[in-house]
């Protein structure tokens, strides 16, 4: 990622700094999962939230608080959502506020399928320092199975189907319906939203190879730029979706 991680508070535990780094490197998998969740008729996720570093200058000092948001959206550069924590020191945001924060301020992400968690790097760093009983109480409070803190998964069925790290199974399974959709709605291939994003931009941000290939075959122009000057390839490179780069 070209964006360097935002500074984190001095004295942060090295385990936490490592967790922040891993969360930033793997956030693309969170967004890929959520991009499909938004298309599912029956929801597949129990929970999907992102933890971000919020900052404010207070009495000449930069105060950092890491807080969770949900109703997450992402355009390849900025994360949007609703704050679900009440800050303890910051006064510039409140629980329930709609926020937009740059991608380099991610400190964690978490989604759960069937009660089993993916991501949650900072939570696992904290769990690694708890006793078995504390971990049990912690997991019960969340109502989720966090599993082994030394073995953090980022995609569903990662062990059974390592190919899921490359492409989301729904991207492949929805191939025919996308082909039909594009045939019946050809204008969708060239349409740009108010920020200049095309269908191709969105699929590139989410790392969906099959969708990207279908859109290109259907005449999508890969040189179209968003209002901020980004092509689909720029997003693929920025998010390190290696399998998309040769195609774009």
C-alpha cells in the first residue's frame, strides 16, 4: 500500500503496532467480503466492523483513540461508516456520528460468519495476554468464537480452500448472472457515479477478478479515471490485488 500507516500513540505495545500493520495489509479482504454481503439477499455476516484511529489536538497534544465503526463503505481511499463507540477523551466525534477516515488510519477490522471471527488482530493481541478464563468471558461478552489468537484467518474456509485468498467464491459463482445483467443493462458498463467511479473501479477495489474480466469483455474502458484521478489499475496496485494487475 502506498499510504504509510498513520502514527500510533507513543508507548503503544509492539504487539498492537504489529496488529495495526496486519489489519491494514489485509483490510482488502474485509472489504471484498462486505462488497459481496451488500449483494446477498440473505445476509451471511453476523457482524462487520472496522476500528480506526481518530485523532484530535487537545492542549497542544495529539490524542489518538481507536474506535469501531459499522455500516462500513469504502471507495479505495476513504472508509465511511457510523461510530459505535463513545470517545473517552476526544470531543470532535460522538457515538452515532457518520465519519469518513483515510485508509491509513485503520487499526483493525472484524467480520464473523456463523459466529466465527476473521481479522480482529488487535482483539487477538489482547486475548493473547489473557488467561483461559478471561478469554472465555471475553468471547462470551462478544458472543463470538475468536478461536486461536495465533492463527488469524482473513477469508472464509481459508484452510480448506486456499484459492479463496485469490478470489471470492461468489465472484466465480455469479459469473453468469453478471453476464446477463450487463447484456440487459449495457449502460451500467460505462456509467460513472458522482465521484467518477465506474462498475470496473468498484470491482477492482473489491478484488473481483471474474467480474473485472466480464466488464472488460463487455467494453468497459480501463482508462477511465475517478474524480480523484484514479484508474481501476491504480486501485488494484494500491490495494495489492496482484491477480488483477496483469488483466488491467
